[in-house]
């Protein structure tokens, strides 16, 4: 990618991060009991988790339209949570938010369960750059989503490793981007090996 292309991509990502932060305002005057009740519900109810923490995905300020998680989104998330050794291909039509749910919402939902259900996430794309862009969406949420930070804590380590394509959250979850042809075999972070691998848009016209 050219320097101009890199600069444009960085600008778009920063604008998206600003949008995430602007749309995830919190009520700091709420009671601790209300906060804990919300967290408990969010951990059990995937649709509520998506609605509350990700209005920048579900709400369109221009039209006022709200998009609910579809039954198949909820079913897939619950299936992944209940089957920790699951291998599956979710074939949803174009525009049905496959990447958004599988790359962002579902892993974060697993990450913030009472007993964490994800320790090492690997995103595989058609190239390493493509995978880094996909992983950048979850990195933006962990760094700029004030609702997530209020309920589940600050995840960007102070002075720690927070680079594009490979970073580790304060709670201990490691994230890594890989391109097609790179193998996650042998990868581990201390005792943790990849336990959530998502392969996203791997094909191209040639393949």
C-alpha cells in the first residue's frame, strides 16, 4: 500500500474510533446495582449485549432506524458459547453482518463472560493486511467504547503492546492477525493457544 493509502486508512480508522466513542456515552450517575444488573443481563442475553454496547453498528442517526440482531445471529453466538470445540461455517447472505458478529460482537461476548471463554483469538484474512483491518475493528472497541470500558474495565494496557495486528488486552486475551497461507500452528501466548479462530473473506476472484 502506498504512503497516501496508509494515511487514508489511518484517517478512516481514527474517524471510526471517534464515532465509537461519541455513540457509547455512559450514565456515570447510575447506581452500582443498576450497573451490575445490566452486566448480568448482557452476559446472558446476546441481543441485549449487542444493542447496548454497539449502537454505532445498530443505530442509524440519519434515519433513526435501529437494526436488531437476527435470530440466526443469536443462535450462532449461543452455539459458539455452548460448544467450545466447535468447527463451523456460517453461510449468511451478503450484507447480513457475518464479519461484524463473528469478528467483533461474538468474541467480545465470550471475552466478558463471568468465566472468560476466549484466551487467544486469531483472525485469518486473504492477506495479513486484510486480517489486520478486520482485527482493527475489535481493537477500536476495546480502546474507545466507553460502555465496554465502564462495565468491563480498561483493556488497553498502559505502556504495553497495542500494535496493529497483534495485541493483548489487560484481561489477558491475546489477538493476532494472519494472512492466507500463514499457519497458526505452534502459536501460543504462554500457556494459551488459539481458541477462537475466525476465517473471514478468505476467497478472492482467483481462488
